[in-house]
């Protein structure tokens, strides 16, 4: 098996051969797509997969990220916001971020450098910006939440709210572990761990005439410009229609359900994160989608077999797990349902061969492999694989 990073390294221009793979952001985007197409085709061939389709390019190849972050560093009395501990990635990551985000970080850093904000600066872990291309939310991840820190946070919120930076909300996330995960991999159960300084606790995404809401700490695609292509291609491949029931696994706040599932006879969405599921349910009520159901649960083989209702008609499945892939036994359990079509979406390229071998053992064959460049300037692709019963 060849890893995608190795294939990319071999496809890189000679003058970039000694640089990190993040140096893709320094290439002209047309050249970057050539490198990725060559590398992905080689990856598929060496791993015994069929030839992929042409990569779907991003409409916005630079300045596209709707979620960005900065590590807060306080060293020898000096405070600054960094891309990482040693700031190595700044020259590669900065071209991928909107100019509006850079202005917000500069504004916040200026205040935290002031002596009056020293205690807050020392408690700061991360500063995160989320939202869309017009409206942004700031999350301050702090390691302490004493009275003095809270007062300074409120003051910071007042300054940020008054500034003309397109920030419509600000929040505080308490992380005493100073975790490398900027929103914590395991989130505190204590509701007091998350406080709002001003504005709403939700974010919005417009897809056509439909507006979806999701929690400010919930997952959403960071390349908003590619979401229409994501939905369009998913619909064309999976083909939900009035005769099929659609199962949407790892559905989040319902992006695929509402973005392409309206043509299905019914939809059933599952997500482990409770807050996102509650937003999906609220969207279904607001949009009057009576054929859309959502439940929260850990997606493992036992859950698939015992907690997901059997389809009464033909079923199509959309499977969009996190980068690490699905849990053991999930693919076999889904194959037992005998869906007509499965669209397995991968954000971790190296996971593709292992998962597709599991589908092959369950008597499903690959019909199409379609890569989408959701992460321009980085060594990553989002890949849609259409599977049908063989």
C-alpha cells in the first residue's frame, strides 16, 4: 500500500521537493490540481483501485477557510498569536485564510499585548474564528475562568462587538488541560464550560433558498465555496428519489439530508453529537420536512443492527464518517441491509483502500471514484466513492 503523502511527494515539482507538503499553497492553483490529480491517480493504481474521475476544483482556492485558529503563546513576557508552537506553517496557511480573519486576529492580539490584559493573555489557549464569508464568530479557549479572567473577557467582548470587523458573536470555551485540540476532543459535560459574551450561540449556512443552523462548536465544512459542488455531485451519484429511503450516517446538522435528500421518500439521519442533531430536528420542523427523522447515537455495528429501522422500500445510504473512518463491523452491518446504492465519502485518503476492501468482501463493487478539492493548498482531498451491490 502506498500512502497519499508519498504519492504527493513524488508528484511535487522539483523546486518544492524539500519543502513541507503544505507548500502546495504557494503553487498556482492550476499547477496544484495537476499535482493532486497525478498523485491521486498513482495512489489508486498502486492500491488496486480503479482510475478516479477528474478532481472537482474549488471555486475559491485561496482565502476559503471559514474556520481558522491561532495558538496563544506567552513567552518571556511577550504575547503573540501563532499558527503553531513554532509558527512554521504561517507562510503556507495564511494564503488559505480570508483577510477578514487576519484583521480580527490582529485586533485581538493588539489588546492582549496590553499590560491591562496580561492575566487574560496568560490564560488564553486558542483563539478560533468560525462562521461564513459574511458573518463571523470568535471563540476564546481559556485555561482559567476565575473572576478576573471573566471580567477581562467581557471587556474584550465589548471591544470586539464595537469594532467593525464583521464579528456577530463571541464565546468562551473553558479548557483547563490546555489541549492541542482547539475545541477539545472530549468536551466537558459541565454547561458552565461554555459562556457567551455576546450574540447568538448558533451559526448559519445558506444552501439555495434553505438556511440551516448549527451549534457554534459543531462540525461544518471549512470550505463554504465547495459545498454546492459537494451537494450537487452527491445527489447525482446517490440519486435519492421518491421510491427510495435515504439513510444519512454521520449527518451532523443535516447538510446532506436537507441539501439533497428532499427528493427521497424519507430520510433518516444519525450523528453522535447531540447538539448538532437537535439543530437538525429544529431545521426539519422549521422547514416542514415531515419525512426527515434524526437520532443521536454512536455509530457502531450494534447501533446499525438494533437502532436503525429497516427500510420498507429501496434504500440508499450516504456514509460520511470522520477522517479515521468507521468503527469495525459497520460496513458489514450496512451491507446486510442490502442498499441499492452507497455513497461513502472519505476525508482521509489513506482510509479508502481498507474500507473499500471491506465493501468488496460484503459483495459491493466500486462504480465511481470522484475526488473533490475541499482543502486547497493542503495535502488532502475529499473523495466520494459510489458502491453498488455486485
